[in-house]
C-alpha cells in the first residue's frame, strides 16, 4: 500500500524518530499562532467548557489545513481512499468529503457520560453544555457533512453507534479501536517472582493522573485494606492531579504502601505489568481503555469500573468489574474485589491466563491490520462498482 500520513506537527519529532524511513510519506499540519492561542484559552477554562467550546474550534482549524493537504496528496499520488481515524468522538464533524475518493471514519468511540452516582463531577453547567453541544452537532454536520457522506463509519461499540449523527448514508461496522503489541506486552515468565510466601500482593495502576481516572477512590480502597492483607500499589503516570493524590496518600498514611513512579516509557510500563499481581483501573470516564488490554496481554487479572470501555473488554472469566455506585460505596467495592484476588492466587492465575487468550484472539494488532485491510478492499470494490 502506498500510504501517506497527515498528522499535526506536534507529533513530528516522535514519528520521525520512530519511522525515519517513512519521512517522505509523512505530512504535517503546522502548529499555527491561532492553534497556540486556542490551546492557551482551553487550558484556562474548566475542563468540560474547554472541550465544548475551544476544542471544536481547534479541530476545525486543523481540519481546514488537513483538507487542503489531503486534496493535494490525492491528486499528486493518485490515492484511492482516505481514512480519518481521529478525532474519535462520534459527534465531531468532518470536512473530509468531496475529495474524489471514498472516505472511511474511525473507529469512533464516545457517547460517554459519568455514572449517575458521579454526575456531580461534571457539574450542572458542564452537563448542560454537553447536552447543548450534542444537540447542536446535528446542525453542524449539515454544514460539515463528512461523516454523513462517508462510505464507511467504524464504531467501537453499540454505545457509539447510538451517538452517531442522524443521516449517515454509508455502512456502519463495529470494530474496537484499541489493540495490543503482543511482543511488548508479553505474558510473565514461569519463574516470575511473586515475592516470598506471605509477602505483599502487588497492585498496579497506569494512566493519566486526572480526576476522572478515580485514583483517589483507589487510594481509599487501599486504606481500607491495610489491616486485611499485605499489599503495595504502584501508580504509573503523571498529570494535573498528581500532587493532590500524593497529599491524599500521606493523609491516609499510605506512603509505605503506595509509590508514585511518574510517567514511564511503554517498555517500562510493560515490565511493571509483568511483575504485578493485579491491575486496577477505577476510571469513571473511559471510552476505550487500551491499558486494560495491555494488562490482559501481560496475563494480569484486571479490576476495572463497570462503565464504558473496560466493560466491553472484561467479563467474569477475565477480570472483575466493579459497579460505580457512589463516592462512598465505590472504594468499599473496589476494596472487596482487591481482597478477593489478594487472597486467591489460583483465581489470579486463572483470570490472567484467560485474559491473555482473549487478547490474542481479538486484540492483537496483526489481526486488526488484517481486518482493516479487508475493510479497505471492500470499500474500494464497492466504489469501483459504483
């Protein structure tokens, strides 16, 4: 395939370092002064307000530049198909239409809300803005009808299918957007040391340290368990909530049990996964959750919130899903799931092995490449007949 990539200039350095031999087929949308102004405004606004107002403006600006560049590449290289995988929001409009080639979108993933018991995290103003923005998006799609005119739209789940704009004419195919590099996230070796008998059970969290990830609830769950079972928790990742979470850890007297490692390169995350006994993701707003699949690939049993993407990946044979009831009950339910796995190494092994097999069968990147290639061929064959 003669494939060309159009991507924002902020990714230039990382991509050229990763794939220097593909330099001629990478094309970068410049980071203009207007991008920088809008981004600065977004960072000063409350989270949901920034996402609803300045986020779409940033997206529109980038798409205008992308459309111009895509049209030129299609003409110069006689390309046959355009695939726009981002933004993944089903409500985001697109200018990718009328370029003379069939267009594929996605996999899209969205239509998320907070669990009812945690709706306060969004606030009344935030909920109102989301409702207004989602309602108004139907009008915007009439002006920017890329998705409405697309040949094929890929969605990660039924929730996202329901969130698509009205009037889509093309095929809608369900395809989970996330995958796993099984060479990197390999199963633990047979001689993995789980520590001496009676030693602490090792739990691990990986992700951005932002409010909706629920790490504060995880710390409270650990506090409830301190007298029940010896354990340690490794927190991998960084973000705006890190200082507050470290303060909460000190307040709960967890400093000897909880270690904040900060941001780590992916190979280091994979190594931490392999050495862990249980992975925990208490996220309250997780459309996808690739990190759950990575833990499963490493043969680690997973405890996750029964909401959003993780609920699409996990079942009773591969992990434990915890209902996000309310801020008071949720840490207690997390603690119950954690102590269940802490006290049952045979169950940990059984869940981890089943999780690894599921990822191998459904989420290996090589298998997903085969599937997306089949979709491309189907799109081109249909377009040729037309």
